[in-house]
């Protein structure tokens, strides 16, 4: 009871916080007219909490503590298959690139595995990042990804790996790579040089230099359980379709072959095993992070002492796809068996049979240690669940319990003592299978309660949004707070009692803290939803629009060609009246629409991607030229300082891209100039000279398109600029119907005074108002998807492009790189939302209704992902987690983009156009 009192139910705390928050918001809105809408803060917080619940479904299992390693193979009286193991590890080498054209990209290695060793494919898990892959290779399990921290500097690992089990571990790593080896090896050599990098990896050069010292080799020759890690992290710097990537891959595989020959001649005892693999693959766009086959499937080549000979091709080269396939986590078990060490304590992979060129006794002993380690994990999990209060009343895994584990151990020990190795291997296989199934069962033990709780949370949030949307459609303004909060009612009291009951159950069951929080979160969300006494109106109309918008969001994830049809259909419906009269502006706009849709369709083909990469520098130059020519052609009037700053930074950025393309290091001054322009692009608009909304929008477009060009390569910025031009021109075409009659200067002045009310009736019925809000939300999501796809990223295969921040930070700055990737993706959305603020009075006054519709769409789409089989690929994660993360974060980042757009127009929407501006606008229309 004392523990229950210490754990205050989340529902009661949520209600108190909700009441205080609303009262504080009332005062802030009444006195200060707050600049940041509190409803956006509420929406961001709830969306992030729901995202945490969804991720808990995908990454429910976690490494166990208090596990002890098994015996070493030499302790059993058996020598290890190899005295030392050399691991050649790289990032961004996919199996598709390795085995393409009969392994023509790796001719020197092909000569080796045509005669000896095993070659095949290892399958990783999402997210396909360097840390995740290295944890799987050396730790034997898939680590849950940190959401807000990236790299080993901010989140150092404490897991058990093959390096902890080995007697000596030496590592050579490239500069501008992560610090995986800093915590996991006892000796490391890292490149800290700042000069241009040679084409051959630095790690291979230093390895040859290290082994050229005879005294060092003599000292290492007598050691066993020795691991060399040669980390070649620079191969993934380019797209696999580029010439530079092929050159680096060719240089790396030639260096690996030379290092192999050097090690063999240096030690000269045929006691060295070798492993060449990659932590993750790479997409054709040159980036990683998602779950496509190009990113999850990596090659492995295992050869040397103790490795079985590949009998699949009999000396011939593997055709298309090799026959050997395994999970990436199984490499940890193979490494441990080769050097005679027990597997890492959290290893989930099984030692595959037939990989070791040893006697049946040695293979049985190695498999025996692997099975004992899996059984130890299953036994520990069972003990944890047995300590729960309701253990006897809840389901258990029937095929394996404590008694069965002991009987399997005794049976394996008996067969090992008798030396009946064939029966021993069969028993080991049975024990390992049962242990893995038991681990799968108990790791996902709380999946159904989590699934129900997450569904309840999503439905509660949707109900809350429907209630808030109904109030907005009834006439309340988006900046007004809710009218009243009913904290004490029979519904909130019942939910509070339910929260107390759930808290007691969670404490008695000794659930993990995060799991218990996710199960209590729906109670807070429903308290928040019911405290405002919502009254949902037009439910069927909401349902119709939610279904339509959800289809528009979900279907393009799996069918990219549907996005082209969706885009053409929506923009043509928007400007359907112009098909009766083909004006020059309309024809130009239709040309842009057809060009963008054709490019979207053909981007999914490798031949088109190869062309964009081959002519990447020319396309980058065209995007820079367009960034300057667009405001000139449009007749935008900027000050001399604006032109000098943007043109100057484009020239400096072009010089930096040239240095990067030639392999030179970028000077610190160039980084400082780019950072200065980043601050100028966002700071000069709200804090600069007081301008009209249209002039301020022109400044925003100019500054942000220049910044987007600095963050992009190849066609990405060109596509984004053309997309923004099409959006602006589409609005102008839509307004042409109101400018067909000739008007005097006085009439133009009257129209400029009332331009925000053009095509926007002052009084509309709630149903029409709701339809317009959904139309704006669908438009926002559509152009977000277009910019996401056109700039090299996609919801079904989100990519993490390391070259995005090349002008702002070094490649090793993973936090900065992630920030600039997100900034690059959302710059088009910031410009589009700014256009809504500048040109649409309805969008400004009903921005809350628009985002409520947008959140309803995204959360309805998230509900669909609750029905996938989350543990289908266990112990790997389900690939749909990428969709869940991006749909959830899309809402958050679009809300942040809306805040940025509102700051841009702070205090400028009341500025009236001057007579000079009116005269210039009239002259432009006369010319047109």
C-alpha cells in the first residue's frame, strides 16, 4: 500500500495539470495575447507520447542484466578453430552492389571466395544505422534505437560483445566515423588527420604499417583469442550508382585483398580467420535508415582458418543471389566460435551448422555453449515473470519451463560425456529452438495489453480532436481557449478510480516502467478529452473526409505511382474552372504539373536515378542558377544586401561542393559562412524591415530556397524550387477568374485592400467550413509528401543522407546531420505554410481547424498499423516502424513549421500596401 501511495495515479495528475494549464493559458491569452498557441504545445506533447507507445510495441524486448558468460572452448580441453580473427567492417555496402554483375565490383575478393570460404547475405533490422548494425554483429542482438540521441559519443554502449570475451582486441577506424570501438576494445588507432583522404581507406594503410613491425608480429603470433577490427567507414559516402562509390569500393576490396596477403605472410601459421561484412546497406539514393532490401541486406564473406569451404558453387562464381543467407545477429555466434570464446550474454542468434571446418566434437561443443546461453536468457526471463503477483493466473509458455530447461541441460551434458555427437547436435538444435521461441514469447508478453492501451490512446486523442474541431466549426476562433473545464464529473472520477486500479496492478505485476506508463497514458488522454465536455457535430461528414484523406496518405506509401495520379487529380480539381479558358499562365502552370508528375513517376526507376547521379553537379548548378533567376524573372524587389548575401553564399557553397567532390577538406571559414546564412535566413525575416505580407513571402522564398540549395545535391533543390513555383503559380491561376475584367487604379486599390477576402465568402455554413479545413490539410500533406519524395526521402523507405550537412559540419557530427536532414525536408513545407499565412485570411484564422483535420488524418492512419504482426520478424523489428515514426513526426514537425511561419509574419499582416506597390501591381497586370 505504501508503494501505491508513492505512485500517484497518472490520471489524477493529468487532470490537475490540465486544469492548471488551461487557467494559465486563459491568463496568458487575456493579458499577453500569447505568441505561441498552447494548443500546438498540447498536440506536440500528446503526439510524442503516442509515438512512444507505438515504438514500445515494435521494440518491446530489451537486453537482460545479471547474465554470466558460459565456459570457454579451451576450458573444455578443445583448441579454438582459429587463433585470431580479422574483421573488415564497412558501412553502406549492400548485397545488391556486392553481387551485381557476377561480383564484378569486387574482382580481387572474387578470386578468393571462388576458391575458399563462405559468401552470402546477412539480414539486418531497422533502423539501418551504423550503431544498430555493429551491435547486431558484435553483440548478437538488435538494440532498441535511441529517439533523441545518435552516435556513441552521446549514448555510449554498456552491452556485452565479442570484444569483452576476447583476450586482446585491436581496432583501426577512419576519421569521421562513430566511436563504437572506443568503449568495446582495449586498443584503438584512429585517424585524426585533417588533410584530404586518400582513395584507399586509411585503416588499411595503418594496418599494413602496424604489421610491418616484426617485434609486434612476434608478440601477437603466440596469442590466441585475438580480434583485429579494421573499420572502413568511408564507402557509404556516395550513392552506389555513382562512379566515386564504385572507385572507393574497388579500392577498399583491393586493400582488403592486400591486407589478407600481408597478414598471411606476416603470421605464416594458417591460424587466421577473416570476416568481411557491412553494418548496413545503402539505397540507390545514397542513404540509409529504412527497411528496404538494399538497406537491410548486406554481404558477408567468411574465410580462413576454421571456416568450411563453400560447396554450393564448386569453384564457380555465385550467380545473382548466393544460396547462404543468415541473420546479422548470427555473426556474433560465428565470431565467438572461431576464436573459441562463449557468445555474448545477450546474444539471440544461433550458431548455423556447417559453417565451421572442425570436427563434430568441436562443432557440438560450440553449439552447446550457444544453446546454454540462450537457455540462460530464457530462464532469467521466466524468473522475472514468476515474481509477478498474478503469475499463476496468467498464460505461460507451455513448451519450456524451469524443469524442462534443467532436463535439457542434463541431457546435453550426458550426450557430450558419452561422445554421441550426432544425437548431441539434435538435442542442441531442439533446445536452442525452444529457447528462442520462449524468448520471443516473453519479450512480447505485454504486447496485447500494450496494443489495447495504444488503441485506446489513439481513439481518445481522435475523440478529443473531434470535440475541439466541432467547437472550431461552431464559430470559436483558433486562438481562443476552451470555454470551460469540468474537472470533477462522474466520468473523470471513474477514470481516476480506473487509474488507481491499473497502478496497483502494474506495481504488483512488476512491469517495466515504460510499459506501465504506456498503459496508463490512455487514461490521461481520455480525462483530457472528457474534461472539456465535447459535443461532436457532423460526425458522418468527419468520417467521410477522414477516410478520403487517410487513403490519400496511406496508399502513396506503398504505391509511389499513385502519388503522381493523386497530385495531378487534386491540382486539376482545384483549378478546374480554368480548363474552359486556356490562358498563358494556365498553360505554363500545366507544363510544370506535367513535368513534376513525370519526374515523380520516373524517379522510381534505377536508370533515372543513375542519370541524376551522373549529372549531379550540373543539376546542382542549375538549382543554384534557378535560386537567383526565379526572383529576377518574377520581378521581386529585394534590397541590394539581400541579393549580395544570397548570391554570395551560393558562390561560396558551390566552391565548397567542388572541394567536397574532389575529396578536399572544407575550411572552417566556409562552415562559418554557411552557419551565418542559416541564422540570416530565419532571423532577417521577422526582425528585419517592416514589409507587406507579399514582400515578406518573397523574402522567405528567396532565403529558404538558397538555404535548401546548400543542403541538397543533384536534383533535390531543383525539384523543390519547381514544386514551390508550381504551388505559387497554381494560386495565381486560381485567382485569375476574378481578374478578367479591366479595372481602374481605384478598383485595384479597393481589391488590394480586400485581397484576402477574394474567393473567401464571409459567411459559410459549418459543413462548408469543415470541407475547406480538410481541403487545406490534404493540400498540406500532399505537398509534404511531394517534397519528401522529390528531395530523396520517402515514407516507405526513409533515408538518412550523410551528405546533407556537408557544408555545415563534419561527417562525424551525427546530431547536426540529423538536424539538417529534417530541415531540408521541411523547408518546402515552411514556404507553403507561409504562403497560406500571407495569401489566405481563412488559413490564418482557421489554422487550428486545419491542423485538427491533419492530425485526425494522421492518427487514423496510425490506427491501421496497430493491426500488423509486430513480432513477425523477431528478433528483428517490423519494417512498418519507419512508417509509424514518420507519420507521427510529420504532425509534430508540420506544427513546428506552422510556428515558424507565424513568427515570420509577426506584426506584418496588418501592414497595408502602399500606393507605390499598388501601382506596380497594376502595371504588372496590364503587362500580363
